[in-house]
C-alpha cells in the first residue's frame, strides 16, 4: 500500500515537472497552514502550483527526468513551486513579495530557462518587465529608425516651405 502511494506521488511529480518549464525551491519551515494556503491561492491565480514533496521521491523524479543537477541540491525541508507558463516573472514577483511579508518563507534557488539559478539571479529575473511589455518595447525599438527618418523628412519639407515663404515675403516688401 505504501509503495503504491509512493508510485502515485512519483508519477504526479513527474507529470508536474514535465508540464512546468520553471521551478523554484523554497524553505517553508515555520509557516502556518493558513499562510501556506494563502501562498497556494496566489500562485494558482498565476498558473503555478506549490507542493511540499519528500526529498527522496523528488530526487528520483529529477534523476528520471535527466535533471540530476537539481537532485544534488536537495537538503532539509523544501517546498517546490511549479511555474507552468512561459513567463515566470509574475510568479517570481509574488514569491519575493511573500518572502518579504513572511520571514519564515525563503527562496533558495530555481530552475528556469534550462538553467539552475541562485537567489540573486532569480531576483534579477523578477525585476524584469513582463513578457508583453518587453515585446512592446522591442517593437518600438524596431520602429524608431523609421519614425526618425519620417520626422527628418517632414522637418526638411517644413523648413523648405518656411524659407520659400520668407523669400516671397522679402520680395513683396522690396517691391
């Protein structure tokens, strides 16, 4: 019976890791059940999930998914955040805010973009604008040379018209 439930947990974790491109490891010791549920609620709204799996089973899951480097860092009580969307920024911001509000909750490390990240690296990622804003900024940057060219052309035409108007006015005064 125990073996069967461990297999189910193993399969669920394997499925979660397979469907989550980003993972965050946390230290949760000392959080109340209410605080943990509050965190889960916030993360659910961001298409993320918070679980507290056993390290041994999690280690086996990582090894079976060819993520051995993640299995090496498992020590002590640890929670795991599964970020299921491609843009981890909002979830990271929420996790950092939650860790500021709750001293007993700490971020340890993360696995994002196929790379193991430390806490300072995750903080830098969290400080990035959202994916939509970055795309918008990129589009504006690509359009800027054309906008500048059009403004320069308009400016030249406008200056030419002004110069011609002044010449016309001088000739009219001279007559």
